[in-house]
């Protein structure tokens, strides 16, 4: 069963290939997603790596969590499910300045 890992404290010049190479040493990598800033188009300093098995994910966590990589101590752990958030524009009312009725 594939396992998704969160990889944080990345250097801002990290590439998808860099992560692919680092994690492939611990098992088969299914996918690498470097999270990019929507405005600047530059990496935001974290990524998600999907390993093909729980065992390979555990091996990667054991080997890379806290390890110095490109001058930074990596944070590597199993990714948590994304929390649901309300969509923009929903909820809340307003104290608008509409017509008042007496």
C-alpha cells in the first residue's frame, strides 16, 4: 500500500529530481510533488513524496528525518489527511449598511 510523506524544511532551490534521487535510495518512489508558490512560481520549502510501500516509507523516514540535506535539517514524516476548510465566500453574514426598516 502506497504511503505519502511530508518533506519539510527544504532548500528553496530543490527540484523534483533531487527528491526523487534521495528517496529512491529507500524504495520505489511513486510520485514527487514540490509545492510551488502560486504568485512567484518558486518552491515553498516543502513537498510530498509517495512511496510504493509502508516499509519503504518507514525506511525513508528513519534515514532522512533530521538529516542534513543541502544545508538544512529535513523534516520527514507520514503526511496527514488534508483538513476540510470552508470555501471562500461562504459563511458569515455581514453588518452591511443596507436599508433599515423600522
